[in-house]
């Protein structure tokens, strides 16, 4: 019996289980000490090569709020945020990600983060004054998957602008929602993230049990980060939320009006995974930004885990629209704690692009309907 057929198939076409349906034969050891209690993804530090061009994109086009800025960096936040920033744009020579930053529940969780990663033999650096403006005592690590992760509790509070409707634009970004990371071995990465306290909400697999991507959360949404199978470590995207679908359409209209439609890489559309409405944009350095809204609540301890068949043509786009190949292949470099780009390791397992797009790939709309419910390769 196949891996997928062991599961309960729903009337919507995907499968559900009670436990995370992912196992690895190449695990990172589970530390003996407790993991830090992570609240949520909080901000990303992005290195950009042209600060003025990036400011135009993130502030003038997308409408993020400037908390603070100088000649080297811009600190931005969304309208509902009360911490100093959700995004740092820092000027540098190579476009890359300097930190995926998470807020933890208590100051003592920073001690736990140090112990957790130290036991794993990771490089760990702690700065009482923080690594960026607005953030206090912080821990940065080079995690076992090669990603620069940060943890902090102490942060400068700024005004939550949620009630300032005079500041809202038709495409207003209201929250940071999630990160998405590219890694060669998704089961290995997922098991590590479970040790770090994350819970899997959804994943994509094939009948042989190859895992192409997994979504995992701390806050009670579909995810705080996802692991996408591919050459890595790299950053696939950072996602901001709008309140409603029409806000995403307004961003598309604005980009068209500004003759910036080439910044739209994929969408707008409805995801199968996460059920959210989405749009993918590329910033002036090619960093991918997702605009995202209306996923679902996942906070119960027995939240059902959703598994999608990689050949289900509605998993990435519920309307069956094609995924552009660049979305599978392009991603941002990540930096080590010295600011040098990490070496990118090639994925050896099947790629989702290869098995679903192109001459050898296939996807179905209705499983078993081989006459009309089946799309072959590049007809997608
Ligand atoms: Fe996403």
C-alpha cells in the first residue's frame, strides 16, 4: 500500500492524519535540553544592494511603515505591529538574508536557545545590545541546516497603527505572516524544526514517501516557516498579510498602473496548501515577497495534519493555474554570522518541478479520470 493510501482522504482531495506524517533516516540529534519557547516569526533582515530602490519598492509601492532609517538601513513594520520592525533592509554587496528572527516568550528562553544550539555544535553569538536597532538581548546562530536564525525577547514597542485608517492604502500590509526556506532534505529539516518546538500543519508527498515541502507553525496559523525542497540553504520568500483578498488585487492593479507588472512572479491565486489567497512579488534584488491572506486556525493540539499528493494539480494553486518554473528554482542566498554567503547544497531527491512540469512530469485534477482529469507535462 502506498504512503498516501495509508491515510484518510477527504472530500476535498487531500489526506489527513493526526501526527506529522514525516520521518527521516538522517536525523539531526535531538538535544537533551529544552528548546526555547518561540512565539512567532517576528522579522527578517534582508541585505539589499540598492537601498533607495528597495525603499521605493517596500515603502512607496507596498506601503510598509518606516519606524527608523539611516544611510545604511531601513526598519519597516506592518500596520498592526507593535514591535520595532518586521523587516530590516540593510545595504550590502550581495543580496541575501542575514537573519530569520523569532520572538521568544521570556528572557530566559534566550538561555535555552544558547544551550540548545550549543549542544548541537552550532556557532552561537549573543549580544546584550542586540544585532539591530530596536531589539535588545539577542541570540544569533548558524543552525544545523545552515540558516542564520535569531531569537529575542526584549524589543522597543512602537505605536500599533491598526486604528489609523487614514494611513491605510487599498493594498495595506497588516502583519508579517511567515518565512519560507529552501533546503535539500525536507524530512531532516522538519524533524529538526519539530525538536525546536514547531508543529507540522501541511505537507506535499508522493506515493513513495518523498517529501517535497512541509509547513510548520508556532503561532496558531498554518505556518511561521515552511521548508521547500530544493538547493539550499536559501530563502524562498517572506510573507506579509493583508486583511482581505481585494487588498491583494489592489496591489496587482497598482503595480500595473506603475508599469511594474514584471515584479509579479506568480498569482494572484488561491493556494491549495494553507487555503490562503496569495501573490508572489520580486523586489529589486530578486528577493521574493508573498502577499497572503485568510488561511485557517491551527491552535488545537489535535489539529489535523494535511498531506497533499505532489501530482494533485490543485495543491499549489486551487484553481489549477500553472506554477512558473522560476518559482521552483530561484531563491535568495543566506549569510553566515560573518556575513558571507553560505554554500548552496544540491538537492538529490526528485524535484517538484521535474515531477509536475515538463516532458516527464504530470498532474491530475481528478485522480483516476485519465480522459479529462489529467494534465501531461508542459501542457500545464
Ligand atoms: Fe508562503
